C-alpha cells in the first residue's frame, strides 16, 4: 500500500446472497486503490455464500460468522473488527466500479475534516436495466465538492446510498455511532443523520456504485408501514433543540417528507385511516403539492385515488 494512502476497511454483511457475493468482493479486489481489508460478516446464512467467500482464498478477505442478528448487527460487528482508519460499506448484492475507492481516497485527502465521503450511485437489475438518480441542489460536476446543506438536499433527493459512503472509524467509535439493531428499515439513515448533524460531507457526483434492485431478501422490499424509528429519533432531537441551527430548516423538511412517504405507503396498502392521521399533521403542509395529492387520494374511492398517488 502506498505511503500516506488512507487505510479503508470494507464491511460486507452477508445473508443468503450466494449468487452475488463473489461479484461484490471481486469488485473491491479489482479496485484501482487497494482496500486495507475486506471483512465479510456472514449473518447466519443458510446458503453457500460463506463457503464461496472462503474459496476465494485472498489474504485481504476476512470471513466472520455469527448467528443471524440482522444487517445492522452485521455492520456493527464489521466496525468493531476493522483495523483500518475508515469504514466503507458494501452490501453483498451490490458492486463498485474500479474508480470508486480511488475517488474516495482523493476526497479524504482533499477534505480531511469531513465526517462522510461519498459518490453518486446508480440502480441496476440483472435484466440490464440501469438508472442514475437525479441530483437536487448539487453541482453535477466531476470535481470533488464539500456539501454543507445535507438535510435540505436529502429532503429532496438522496445523493448517495449505503454502499457509496465511507466514514472515519474514529468518529464511529468515539461518538458511539452505530447502526440501530433490530430495525427493518431506515437504519442506515439513522447513521447518516447523526453524522450530518456534526460534520460536512465530501462528495463526488459521479455514479461509481451499483445498487441492485429486486434481489431476494433485499432490505428495500421489507418496509413495515410504520413511521420509521430513525425519523422518530431525529424528530426528538429537533424538538429538544439538539439540531444545529443551520440544519433545522432542512431537518424540518425531512420530517415532513418522511410523514408523507409513510402516508403514501399506507394508502397503497389500503390503510386509509392511518394515512389520513399522518396527513393531518401540520408539518405535512410544508410540502403542499405532495400533501394535497395524497389528501385527495385518501378521501376518494380507492380505484380513483390510486391514480393521484405519485
């Protein structure tokens, strides 16, 4: 490893992803900037994924096995086991472009004071589908940039995913920031929120990470329909005036969007009373067009209302 190059530990939680894990690990090993180590945490898989990792027989790849505890428990175990100075997160069914780690190393060199280092990403499927999410409020330039208005931007569009962000180990450990265990959705946003409240984000607007859609067992398919605990905790810090002043407007908007997104899911599932209860929260009025369409949909016959749901 080159002198002065950031030591990046890659944490990959693995649960029944035998068809994808080798591609994920290989995408790290083929990087233009060597990872310090690749920690695959097998979270009680019942398929052949762990054995496929073992047979890759690479000195930089460590396989750790534990009883099933969920993706947060697996990531937290990887953080505890890491010996590098930075943690990169990669899911077992996603992948990196060879340019990803070099881009992150460059961001770390340019912006050593930041709490997160990230690039843009793209969605893909096995059938060849690929889509790059639009960016809001971020310069679409190939030049590295420092982002101060995380919450305002995030309330309009996400601009990185779990697999395209790297965090200093020191921050995670010194401030006891980890992934909340036992939660089924939004546990990663809880970490990003807590980091963004204190530190800026270094960012490259190039899509260098692939986020696979439609994989069996994907966390994105397990939405529970309840208001996310990560948003409840953010709302608690907001009410307690624990959010820095420069972020309060953006946090307020994120909480409003969160309510509306949950209301949308509830309407699509036919749970109209619960949706209406959320829609009558005054905070929803901060997003008037989205709110009005959902409110109308909630009070119309279901077959008509679905046509209004964005």
